């Protein structure tokens, strides 16, 4: 369990800064990643996609983080 948690934190800290930029954001999503997306660890892109796909099942705090990370992409898409 400790190695999985360490791998998750390494992914969220090192390679996926757009999704979880702060310690609070990482803390908000870590339980959801472990519960819903553990099979995707340590692939940061797959974790991000999994969280977006399972948005309705996320905790409120993690949903806020995911929604915030999606905002720039939606704004760019709406400009076209």
C-alpha cells in the first residue's frame, strides 16, 4: 500500500501538474484515484482521463480540481 501511495504521489507531483498543482489539490484527489483509478497508476495521463471519465463518482473536492483543470480546454474549444 505504501508503494502504491508513493507512486501515486510521484505521478501527481512530478508529471501531472495541470491536474493537481498544490498539496491541497493532490490531497483532494488521492483518495478518489486510489478508489476509482488505481489500475492506472503510475500513468499520469491515464489517471487524469480516468478521473474525468468518472467525474460523477468523485468527491466534491476532487471534482472541483478536475473541473478547474478542464476549464482552459473548454474555453479554448468555445472560442472556435
